[in-house]
C-alpha cells in the first residue's frame, strides 16, 4: 500500500538483487533512491566495459607492431586488473496485464434508476440513480458497510434489488469479485483448466503462455485452486478477464492480496484499456492514478463527481481514503470544539465577575 508506507515508514529494508539494502525515508523516496543507485552502478559498469573495449582495440591494432608491442602488453595487464561487477537480476516480478475489448459498447453503458437494496429491516442502498458513459473510469468509494460491494453485486446480477440497473447496447461485462471464491468455486480444478474453460478453442501453448504472463510458470499451471495464494487467485481471475476481452470491467477491491509490482501493473493496464471500468477500492494511490469519475456512497445518499480523485478532494474536501487525513481532521475538530468550549467558559466567568463588581 503506497499511501500507508509513505505515511508510516521512516526506513525501507529492501530485499532484492540477492542482497538486503536499507534506505532512509519514505517509500516514494526509496523508489527514487533505489532507481538512482541501480542506474549509477549500471553506468559505472558501462564505463568500465568501454575502457576495456578501447584497450582491446589498441591491443588488436598494435600487438604485432614492434614499436607498440610493449604498450600493447601493458594494456593487456591493465585489462586483467579491471574487475567488472556482475549485477544480480532483480527478484521483483510483475505480471504482464493487457486488457482488450472484442468490440466497443454503445455510448450509454449503464443506467441505474432508483436502485434500492435492503437486508430484512436494514436498508443498505436507497434510490441510487447513475448513468455511466463509455470510457468512464468510475471509482466507487465510501466507508465500510454503506453498500459499495452490494451495489457492485446488484450491477452484475448477483443480488436481487428494487429499481433498475440496465446495461446498454453491446455491453459485455467482465467481473472481478472481492470474494474470489465467487468465480473460483471448484477448488480441485487446476489453474490451467480454469483458464482453458474460458477459451476451449485455444491450444495448450496459448493457455500456458497467458498464464506465464500472469506469473504462472512451469508446474505452477497445474496448481489446484485450493492451494493458490490470494495474489495467485487474483491473477488467475485477471487471466480470464484478459482472454474474455469484455468492454466493461466491474472490479470489487481488485488490489486486495496483490503486491506493489502487481498493483502498478494493474494501474497501467487499466489506464491503457479503451473500455469502461467501474471499480470499488480503498487504495488511495490506486484510485488517484486511475479514476476519471468518483461516486461516493454516504449515509445521506450518492455524491457523483466527474473528475479525478484529486479534483474531487479539492472540490468536496474530505479525503475518505486517507486514514491519516481522517484522523487528523477529527483531532482538529475536537481541538476546535474544546477551544470553543474554553472560550465560552471564559466568557461566562467574565460575565459573573462583572456582575459581582456591579454589586
């Protein structure tokens, strides 16, 4: 979680390149410092190799020339003394994600009109009305328990509801659930068979190739769903979305269980995707990087803002995805309340003193 690390960390202990390195500062500073360190080492190696190449060229040219033979031998000895460091490869791996659509949807992707949902006596959603256009990257945000996932399940037809949620012309929806078991419901099935079921007309090498790009290599493709980690399950569902080529992606907390490299790869893939994305997320960095529209579910109803998350913040105020900001605001509000109370108390005391002096 980029934001969490930036808010909390004073040092980063990085395990990579077959070693452990300590970087002072926040995560963002670490990323820049690590890249600079690697670039500096690669630059030094390039300089050493260039020196070696120049000396080798001299030797090849003058090795058999009597007047230059001694200098050529000197160059050979110099080459032997130069030690070129072999840089270890990074252990960090990122999946190759690329979402495509078979065909474009109509301009009007989704119309929600008066959607409401109750669980017995508890009403979770009330009279939600939204229209989604082709190409929207719509982030659904809000506090826990206000119905974000419920809304998503209503949209994909997994929950009955009052009101209407109508998909537009030529919309083909790909769904990523917060609970992976909604789609991965056959625990004894292998990763290979799961993806093959989505493209049975394709060859084994095609399916293995797609899984390889999602970091399932070698015998990993034969792993049973029951033995996959949370991150592996998420990547397996993404592999199905990639081969299905929908023109609408509905994603419920897609960054859960993913490491930072996978989250960054997901952001880049969704940003490049030409289709429509409707997603729920608590990850402030993810929302900030991707959203072109923000729908906030509040206790009082829906707040719909056409713009990025940063633009939403400047217009609407509270940063609901930044726990530090929420806590700081509450602390400031409490302090102001206490100060206002103290001022009011001082005024009352002064009023009593003035009354006594008049007597």
